[in-house]
C-alpha cells in the first residue's frame, strides 16, 4: 500500500481519523515493522520499503455514492442520493483536500437536485508521542449549494483530532467548530436563524486483517439552525486496501435523535498515486 492508502477521508470527518500511523505510511503503528520510512517510499503491508518513489508529493482521488433519509437544509424526511468527488494532495505531514457532491432529493412535497456546498481544507499532523497522533485542520465551505433565497455564504471550519493505540485497539476523538455565515431569513411571523456549530466524535477501531480496518463511533453536532436539537448518530466505518493504489470505504450511520437521518450510507472507492 502507499503512504496515502489510509487517507483521512472527508470533511465529515472527524470520525475518519481512526488509526495511529507515526510515519504516515498507511500502516498502523502496531503492525509497522519499519516505523521510520520516509514519504518517498512505497511500503508493504508490514510497513517496509518495497520501492523508492521519485517524489514526496502524493495524490488521491475518491468517488462516493451516498444515501441518507433527511435533508439537513430543510430537516424534512427525504430519500436523498448524492455522488461525491474528493481529491487530496499530500506532502510530508501536510495535506490539502477538495470535495464536492451532486444530489437528488425526493420527498413528499418536492423533487430537487443540484450541487451541495464545496469543501476546501488544509491539515497538518504532528509527530507521534507514545503511540498518540494529533492532527489539526482548517477549511472553507464554499456556497455552491443553491438555497433559492440568496442567503448562502462561505462558512469556516477548524478541527482537531487525536488518535491513540492501546494495545491492539485504536481510540480516537475529534472536534470541529464551524462558523456559519448564512443570512437569517424572516418572512412574516416565521423566521430561520442560523448558529455556529460544535461537533464531537468518540470511537474505537481495530484491524481484523492486515487489509481491513473497522471502527465504531458516537457523533454529536449542533444543528445549523437555532432551537433545533443536536444531531446525534452512531456509525460504523470500514476501510479496505485493495492493492498498492486502490482502496475502498464503507460508512453507515444510524440516527439517535429526531434531527438526524434515520439511516445514512456511504460507499467510496479511491485511487492513490
């Protein structure tokens, strides 16, 4: 597998920072027999060099098919299918991410489709401290979603994630804060008021096999709307390394609050080079 085979996927993503990898070679520290390989090395499943690459610059591109049952813009029960595309750039401990998606939403009152907002983020991972990794990120949520009310503006996100290996179990936690800049709406006696949001995730994972990583997590987030209960979910995440370039992920989330989608499923396939 390559250094970026176990990329930290998506803006939704606090829960996906779910492994401990001190030298960033895509092999968990508990299974890495060569713990100090550089970013210019192509490594085996045990973390040891099998080929020296000509550059420290690496990329991946990921396509996803996503299904969920709540439209988070209207909080209306819907069947929504979206196609997502994500691109990542890696250099040493620094990375950039760009992701966007196109949705089709079908409810009892409407049938809509179009672009969701686009995410652009940057991340930096600190070195390992006694089996502990810390990652910081900052990003922009660009207003490519058509709200039909001309009130959609650029939002700002900051995040921090920590991952710790405890024997064969990986414990992780993530926090993100989003500044919501959308304009409030008032129509007669009705109004929609936005608020900044906090998001927290806690979970644990392990490797059933050398190629498969599995984790479970609890996630809670403020709604972007004032006076709406928090969005709480429980999720299952799987990451499978197909070969040195290809990988796939599967994520399922179950809603624990009325404001959350009852069921959400995402399947993605990626190619690293």
